[in-house]
């Protein structure tokens, strides 16, 4: 028997769809159901790797973890990774498939829809409940004809819908009513309830607003008003979340600047750092905002060569090199690691014109050559560093995952940061400067490793006791929060009428 379904749509991007799906996955899993997330099509540079080596959206990976199951490619069959200039790489069923732009996207939709429905059908055969997530707004009237992620998915599954609005942005009543007005009558009947998200202040301030909303929105009730939850500790879906103002009131002991590339990817790598008391993580895109941080991180990038050019044009590249010469620690992850090297080569035109050769920042003895095949894998490794901030940690196990198209090699007999595989077999990864202040790696998720994170932070002047970074606690905290403010009895009645 096919699983029941529930679809979460939003009035706009970043309304809170992904977080609500995460919460519901954990709530229903705690109740004993075999629950799984599903997002037909995702556009994001935050990606993860399934145990089978397939690439899917990072938010879907998080939702699967909240459901207590391994992530699977059927949960997100289509992933679009923007590359700039209205062009995106399409990952289909976990592997790079083609590049799309405005000219060929619509023509691909009928073919892609077959993959969406097949993935959903397989997922429903293996679970009791599939919680589906839409994308953006379901009533972009200029785009609805080619919809393969919002209401067409709900209609195919015969799924009830909850519509989420973000009151923190303002205009939530207009957004909810406006969405309902723009829906077709048969679509409107699928919407069974509203959820108002990110509320701040006294609930009594809403007055009769919820009753007035129901009267104007085709009698659809509001099933919950979810208060804003700070420091949620769960990966955001895309970089829109980085635009939200910083709201932490404490005075930081350690100030870490992460360079916000135009095509930044996997920025949730730094959630464990920002979760530590006394640590501030800032995302910086202007020289004037860089200041004098205790450390600088160059994160992942979807287009390393283009973002490296931007780094130079912005003046940040030169400033980073000056600070590095003054003993500011600098770290590179994935694309950022490639940029820290000496030379980047693109003989086959993977990212730029064939034969492109670019100089890196020259802070690590590394040469990178881009290749057409994407390396996607979960890994187990051991740290090899024996100098600088990581001294004394040699041999500790670390976990992470890799998503990249470049291959990097050390020059001048330099030392790798870690060893992937067994002591008898495997290979080195990353590079470490002679004094240990500057290092890079392909490993995403590196700072989830407690011993490494704490040792590095202490080298920056942090004196915290440290804690175990446990995303399970974050999922439970989120589930408790949503359960307390959402009418779960009504939600269950909607799913199982």
C-alpha cells in the first residue's frame, strides 16, 4: 500500500518550508511511523552525498536524518546548482546530467516529470508517510505551466497541503490570502491549513487576525503560529538564509570571517563553529567588512575559477594574503582549498575556456586540475597533522563527505592534512603549511568533529569547555518546539482523515 503524503508549500522562498518538513519528519518518526522527505526539484548550492554516493540537496539530507533514515536519491531526484549567467548544472538522480538555461529548461520538463513521479512512487512503496516540500511560491503564474515541484506534485499524489507564511518579513496575511486567490479552485481544495512561522512577541498581539484570515482565505484555518527559534543548529537550504541579520547578543571571544563567494556552497559546514559559545561566524563579501578576524575561511564554491576571479576583483584576495603574512590563520574547504593553492588548470573547459590556467593565492603548495567527472563520496579519514593548532591530534578519526570536480596534488613533498582509508591503503587529502596555520581540505563536515573543532578554536584564543556537536539534539529541540505550537491532532486528521 502506497504511503500517505503531506505537502508543505510556502508563500515565498525561505518561508520555513524546509525547517517545518524537518520538524514533521522527526515528530512522526518519534511516533513510530516510517517517514521520509521528498522534494522533486531543488535549486541550491548546499548539497550532500548519500551513502551510495549520490548528490542531493543538503536540506533533504537533513530531513532524512531527522526522520532517522539514510538519505536516498529518490528523496530529491532533481538538483539544480546555479553557476551564474542564468545557467545551472542539473544533477538528475544523483549524478550530473546536463546544463540548463532559460532556453532549454522548459523543454526538459516532460522528461524530468517521469523521473519525479517514478522516484516518488518508489519512496511511497517503502514508507508509511512521505512529507513533500515545494519550492519558492506555488503561484508564480508565469511559471505554473511547467511546474514539477509544487501543486502538480500534490495533485499527482492526491496530497493535502499546508501553506507556510513568514510573519517575520511582514505582510503574512496578504501573502497567505494572495496565494489562495491565485490558486485554481481544484488546487485550492488541497490546502487544508496555514502555518505562520517565525513569530516574535506576544501571541495576543494577533488579536482576531487569525479569524479574519480564515474568513478571507476560503475558510482555511491556521493550525499553528510557530515562534522564532534562534540558533536552530540545522542547515538552511540556500544562501538566502545568510541575508538574515545576525541576532546573537553575546560579545564574541573568537571572530571568524567566512568569505561569501557569489556561488558559495555548503555553508552549513560552519554551523558547529557558530554554535559554540563565544564564537562568532561572519559571512563577508567586502574588504571593508573583513576587519581583523582571528581566522579566515574560504568555503566551498560551485565555480571555483569564477569565484577566484571575484575574490581578486573585490580586493579580498590581496587582503587575505596580507593578513596571512601577519599570522592570521586561513582555512580552505573544497573550492576554497583549491584557491589557496599555487595553480588551477582547466585543460578540458570544465569551468572556463579549455586550457585556462589561473594562479591561486599561493598560500598552500597545491596544484589543481579540473576534471569532467564529479567525485561524490562519504569518507572516513584520520588526521595526519602534527604541527600548529592541530598538533597532538595525529591519528584521530574524522568523518566528512566530498563533492568536487577538481583533483589536487601536493608539490614540493608537502604534508597532507589527513589520510583517507585504512593505514595500509588509501590516499592523502588536503595540505598543511609548515607552521600549521594555513590548511585546506576537500572534506565537508570537518568541523562536526569535536576534537578537531575544539583544538582549532583554542588555538585562536577560545577558552570554552566545548561540547559535543549533536544534530540529533537539534532535531529533537526543533520537534519539541513545533509540536508545542502546531495543532498536531489536526495535522494527523488531515493526513489520515
